[in-house]
C-alpha cells in the first residue's frame, strides 16, 4: 500500500516508513493536536487524507525522544484500532 515498510501490532497497522517520512496511525481523536506539531501532515495517498493517520517528516525525528513520542501515540491508539476485514480473514481461527 505504502511502498515502504509497515509495522503491524496485534494484526493492525501501527507505524511505517515511507521514503523520507514516518507514517503513524494515531486515531482521529489525536489527529488535530498532532497536526499542530512540527513536521506533521495528514496522510494522503489518493488525494483524500486518511482519518487518524499522519505523516511525520524525518527532520522532525532527529532524536530518540522525538521518535518515541510518535511511537507512543501510535501504540496508545493500537488497542482501540479496528482490524481490517482483510486482515481478519487471514488470521487463523
């Protein structure tokens, strides 16, 4: 989907790396505040932003602390994220 590396947690998209930016699934509730942070933009592949997903430019991820803050947001949302129907169908019973 992204043309990069994607990391799944509990069968759900969590974070990924695409070209020169991080993709984070942070949920719709955290999105507005996240978009105010430096280097953050809506995740948009098709001309329509995907709600609850953001891109973060590599320039805003220079320290472990900066990266950790985005990973923590994505991991905090993960238990609330829904598994896609496609992923659910692939899971063994």
